[in-house]
C-alpha cells in the first residue's frame, strides 16, 4: 500500500533496452547504467531533464549527449525504447501505442520495480533552484521539433514546424535545436538615431518585446535563462551557453526596467546565484578568459543598483 501511494504521488520513466555502459542522467545526477537498468521511479511532480550518451558500434567511446524535458504529473509514466540501429531512443511516433500502454500498466503493477532506480532526492533541492522558472509554457516556446536537444543537429523540413513565430526561419533551424529568443537582435526599424542609441544602452525595451513570447511575462525569460543553463551544463550544448550569455547581458543592461520592475531583478539575481553555485569549475574558466565577461557585466549592474 505504501509503495502504491508513492507511485501515485510521483512519476516514472521506463527506459527499455538501454545498453550497459550508457551514460544516463536526470536533473543533477548522472550514472553509467548497468545490465538491469530500465529507468527511474519516484520522480517528484514538476519539470525534469533527462539526458544520455549512448555507446555502441557507431560510437564506442560515447555519442554526443542528447537530452529532453519531461513535465511529470502524479502517477504519470513515460516510456522510451532504445534503438540499436540509431543508438538513440526511438521517436515517440515510432513506438506502438498499444505496446506503450501495456508497459505503462506494467510499471503501475510493479512489474519493473526492481529494475527502476529511485529518483536522487538528495539533489532535488539543487535542481529546484535551477529550474523553478521553467514552466510548461517555457517548454512549449523553446523545445525543438523533435523534443530532443543535442549539440549535433539535423535539418528539419519547414512543413514540420508551421507554428514557428514569423521572425524565426524554420529552414535555418534544426530538429534538435531549441527555438531560443533572439535577444542579440539589432534595433527595430523606424527608430530615431536617439532611440537607436538608447536601445543599445538599455535593453529594457528588448526584454519587453521578447517577453511577448511568454504572454508578456518577463519571468518567462528567466525560465529561458534556466533552460539554456541546463541545456549547456547537463546537455553539453554550446548554443545554449551562447544563449545564456546573451540573456545575462540583457538582464544586466536594463536601467529603466530595474526601476519599474525591481522584483524581476531580485528573481534574476536568485537565478544567477543558484547557477553560479552549481556550475562546473571550467564554467568559470570560460567566463573569465572571455574578456572577464561576467565580472564586467555584474560590475556595471551593481553600479546601477548603487
């Protein structure tokens, strides 16, 4: 009865046929899987990030890391099956729906219980601090067409993505690349020379425009900042690292918005602090060697606060 209650309050992910030695992680914990591994149980409700690096004939030393987000609801079961041919999980569209339902029912009847590792609750607090602004809307806006995020990209057919915003060119994007906001764009057309200068000196108007993707809520961009950080640190995506830097540059360059919406920047500093506290050591090396990127931005930001 206690086990049933635990399963009903949490979620599970069943990972079938994953070869031994594959690197598999969820949120802030990563393992090299053994021969009995079939997934993770007791995942707390909320958004989580699963990632992996396969090993096989195509990539004996390890394939590029791939990851995907899941929004876990109480009692929910996700099913993934490994394909030896591609050395990757099958796309959901490639899986038999009736078979998936049988596997879900099997998990709920504890048929796979001994093969499912428990969610690492010792790192849940760290993960929560790194993801508390990643909402279902943030995932809807940013997730790639294939739902999987990788540093190795496949071109997509524009017909697969008719829902893309008009300022995003589907042909230039890729199946596994997130649809990040264009926060590095230049000034909009039609501005006066004074307004163009102001645009480059203060990113407040840019934050407002890009926030339209998140129904006008600038905290959606905090979610994007967390999304980018997770995809870089856990997913090893260099594109995500570049987006993270662009977003930090935006948030630290908003003089007007700092006065009108100070609570947003209190949240920003909380997000940034959690990221820096949980970043790998070489993360700081990259930031310091790149013209002291973070130090100079924060110095200017704190001088504005003063």
